[in-house]
C-alpha cells in the first residue's frame, strides 16, 4: 500500500496530503462533505469565523459518530444474543437428535 500525494481544494484552500492511492476518492468525498457542512453551518448560524464554524462542524461530526457507534454496539449485542440462542438450539438438537416444534426465532 503505497502513499501518493493528493491535492484537495476545500475551505477555500489547496491542501496536499499523502494517503494510499485507493483511498483518494474517499478522501475527495470526505473533503466535499466537510466543505458542504461548513457552508451550511455558516448560512444557518451567520458565523463567519472559520475556526468557530469548524469547531461546531467537528462537534456535530463527533456526535454523529458517537450515535452510530452506539447503534453498532446495540446491534452487536442483539446479534450476539441471537447467536447464543442459535448455538444453544443447535447443541440441544445435536444432543437430542430432534428439532423442537416450539422453537421460534425472531430475526430483526
């Protein structure tokens, strides 16, 4: 994985960054999203100081990331519980050699 220089123009400035070539397109998209968020925040709040707008946008991104991580943790917990139920059922089946008619599973 070799790094190559990419030039990105966002926030009214040209940035030269090194990253793996296969990540260039994703980095361009991230810069585009950041630029959009900063513009939207400036319009919505009337704040013109770039540092303040960037701080608010960064806080919003952090909050969104935190919410997504919480959702992921919840989903992982649900999946782990379902895996344990299935494992228990499979162990029961292998011990008894039969499948219970009353066993039901809810997949979300």
